[in-house]
C-alpha cells in the first residue's frame, strides 16, 4: 500500500527569520535568489513600498535587495516606524491620498469619496473610525470600504477589506461636507 505524498508549497527557508517561505503567503524572491517569507515582507514593506501601479511588479524595490541588504533593513524597521509615528503625532496608522474621485451624492445623499493612495504605516479596515487631515483641520469619519490595490496573491492578507503598510489602496468614505484633496492624510 502506497502512501499519498503531500505536495509542499514551501520554497526554502527565509534567510531573515528561518521560517518556511511559501509563495501563497506573499514570499518575495530577492535579487540574489534568496526568498523571504511573507511575515518579513510585511515588516519590510514600510521601508520598501510596493509600486503605486499594481502592474509595475517588476519595479518592486524589495526585489532589488540582496539577502544581506534585507537583513540590514530588517534591523532598521522599528526605528523607521517610530520616526514615522513621531512625525505623525503617534497615530496608529496613516494613509496618504494621491488621487480623489467624488461619485454620486445629491440633495439627501452624501457623495462617495474614492481615495487612491498608499498606507504609509499601520493598517486600515472597512468600518474603521478615522480622521481626515485636510489643511491642518481634522474631520472625523468612518471608512465605508477599504480595498488593497495589488493582485490577490501579492497581498499580505487574504481579507478584501483590509490594507497594510507599504501597499497601494483604495479607501471610500461617504460623507457630506468633506473636503479632501491630493496630499491629505487619513489617520487613526
């Protein structure tokens, strides 16, 4: 009687943390051929963000690192995030708006503000309470929808309503009297 062999998805061990790296968990092949696991990718994305255009996967700055450069960057991630947090008044998450589309709205219905940009650090999820920082003023709002703007297999999480640091995302907010433009921030 022959045993069925289990197919293994791992492609080696991460040179940064020693975990098994798997393509389905967002592993990234570095310039020197080493493959880092999804957990290490999530940590390094803050310093090496995914390209704004999801089709521009070939210009991913993380893929241009060698294993030794990635190890060096991993040692600087915590300080990098703390500098970000200090710069943004110790908020838990920050999203920078690169493009705004305003859809619908009317006399009794608030328009939907579609905000395209990047999560600088932290994470955002659908229905989070957040603040829009517009020209120094803060406006409280609730996020109606959050969508990661990268291919499904490149996302750090399989949830459709979640975006993490270093990835381009679309955030939708439905509010009346909301002023928002390119360069504004969503903070929580």
